[in-house]
């Protein structure tokens, strides 16, 4: 728990939202006008966005390469099936460097239940670093 109030959290989200809208306006040419494009261009842009890889080939295959960036992915299920675990894993995996197949992104994890487990995320991140090191070592041997 980071110890901020609901108002402070909402203010932080508002800043992020404004930054995102600012980036979108700059990408569209700065005017804020809607850019015209073909369906093929939209598809190519969508495919170029990339995916958050999970290092679980079965899950990545089911998802078509991983969890797609710029899209909303709904994760649902009964209590105890691993929804929070998966979200923590994705928050770590989005930070995997590009040289390992990642997107070198950033994550904000918003816990609305107060059940965030820092030790578990540290374990996940440590395992991810270990996995990346093994990949690097295997690549050096080739």
C-alpha cells in the first residue's frame, strides 16, 4: 500500500490521462484533428503495436502472440484462479527489454482491494530477470 488518498489517486490518473491525450494529439499532427486512413493502414498500425510476451508459449499462442498493447484485455474468473497473479506477471513482463522480445514498457498496477503483495512481485521480477539471463547466455554460446 502506498498510502495515498482516493483523491490523490484520481489526480494522478487525471495527469496520466492528460499526458496520453497530449501524445495522441502530437501523433496525429498536433492539431487534435482526426486523421483519415484506410482499414489496411489501421490494421498495420495495430499489428505494429506489439504484444506483452508472457514467456508461457501456450498462453502467448492463445492470445495471438501475447497481450496486445493499446487494447483492453478482460481477465475474469472465479476467486483464486490467478487473475491477480497474471496481472502482476504482465506488469513485470511489459518491462522486458526489446532484445529479449519485450516492449521495454512501463506499468501502473492499481490495487482496489488492498491485497497487493510486493514480495510476490519481487519473486516474479527475479524469475523474469533469471529467465532473461538464461536466454542471453544461450545466445552467447551460439
